[in-house]
């Protein structure tokens, strides 16, 4: 199997998950939107978005689906398959519509737009994203104040998914430090090598610098 990736948030999430699981996959840096590359990758994902897992049969795309598949392949409970699965899915769903979405809004303005010269940072959108961030962070702070991980004492994929944009906080500058339990949880994730440096040893060009 081959995992096509880039250094952007969702592909990074997939690579970190695969490396955490010690999944037997090859990693290949990809740029589906580069000149002359679209047709190659459209056969694997009609959306041309990464990550993509090429496997026997039909290719699999979307980071959450890839995480589910790889976790089952290696027999890991990172993707819960027991009575905790509904709660894990709840956090994944809530995160993508709340905390992760808020982080994405801010990172898009302060990071992605400037990195790829899409346009200037829209401060009004940053403020909207920060407002959503604080609202969601208060929920997570209450949950994480009494536990190590979202599902208790053991990490799950919900933790990885919730933290999708935190490795890019040098650009987003989200006030994680305002929430002590949330900050401890983020530091705990950083202690996991596969999360801290998922691209180690891989041929993975650095992201473009942020223009000022």
C-alpha cells in the first residue's frame, strides 16, 4: 500500500496516524494540482485532494477513513471498535464542526493564504475564527481537566483529529495557553514522536514560507 501525502494538515494527520500505528505502507509525497499531475491522481481521488491510500482494489481517500482502515489492518484500538466507538465518533464529528473548524479558519487567514499568496489576511475572519475557537476551547477545557485524553486514559484517533491544526500554531497563533488542560493535552501529544515529527526520514519538501 502507498500513502500519498503533503505537509498540509489533513495529509499530515494521515501520515502521523500511519506512523503511530507502524502500518506497513510506503509514503510518497504528491502534488496533484501541479502541472501535468491531475490525471494521475484523479484516478485515485476525483477531488484531487490528499491524503490518498492506494491499496489493492479501490483507493481510499479522506484522513478519517484511512485512519479507520489502517487501525483495523494492524489490530489497533486507536480507532475504537468497542463500546467507546460512538463517543470517539462524537468527538470527531463535533471537532470538525467546532474546534477543528475554528482552528482552520484562523490558520487559513494567518497561514495558508499568506503561504500560498492567495490574498491578504482578513482580520474580520480571524476574529470570527478566534471567537469560535474560544467557545469550543471552553468545552474541551472542561472535558480535559479531569482526564488525559478525550476518551479517558488512552489515546484515540479523536485526539489526533481534534489536534489537526495545532502543529501549525506558529502561523495561526491560537491562544492555547489560555486553557491549561487543553495546553497539557497538546503537550502530551507532542511527546509522541509520530505526532511530533511524522515526516522524519521522508522525502517531503518544506511548506512555502509565509509571506509578510
